């Protein structure tokens, strides 16, 4: 894959990481809420969703770091 395409992919992944982190923060601080209905009751699932966003953001960030490490190794 050409370097420009890989760079664009890395930037898109980084954008997703930032999006997930921002939304996790909003859910954690109460600026946003994720409500679900369960047996006629409204349940706030904001904490669980924030944890999921952080988990996925961290995994994606780890992939970016691994790519950068491989790219720097192969260019040496």
C-alpha cells in the first residue's frame, strides 16, 4: 500500500480514537447520556458505554502505535 494511503488510514484511525475519547468523556461527565428501556424502566447505561468507548479507543491507539513501530523499523 502506498505511503500516502497508509498515512490517511492512520489519520482516520486517530480521528476515531479522538471521537471515542470525547464521547466517553461526555458520558462520564453527564454532558451526554445513554438511556435504555428495560422492563418498562429507563436505565442509564452511560458508564458502560463510556467504558466500551475507552476500551476500543485504547485498542485502536495500540494498533496505531504498532504500525508506527513497524513502519519505523522497516524504513531503517
